[in-house]
C-alpha cells in the first residue's frame, strides 16, 4: 500500500530535525539523565520515536494523517469525488484560472 504525501514542507523539515535530535539524545544524551541507561525501555522508546519522526519527515507521509484524513501540505479529501473537492476548495479553481 502506497500513501500519498500529506505533510507540508515545514512539517517535514521539523520532523526530520526532531528525529535526528531524538536519535542523538537516545544514543548519547540519556547518560546525563540516567546513570545506567543502556538497553532500558526508555532508551528504546526514544529511539523508536526518533525513527518514526525521521522517516515520516523524509518520506512526507504520516500514516495517522492518512487514517484521519488530515494533510498539512496541499489538502485533499481522500474520500471525496472531484466535484465535492471543488465545492470544498473553490480557491483552487481560481488559482488554476489565474495561471
């Protein structure tokens, strides 16, 4: 199953950055907070969250957004027909006619 990109450019950059920072924190920074953190559930949780944020930012796809029909980039109703989309977003037609 292939998902369509449903994240905007700014959100993708933020998710990628947060993923990298969480990964670095999970590997190197947690020893400042917890003395024996190697292999703890907290470290694994941080690393899994960093992977989710990073890959979501790189691909531009958030599966949760697909399920609840949200898009922070160009909004498209996944269950609507073309006529319903034009009714929901009449500005898209105006923008296309100006170009």
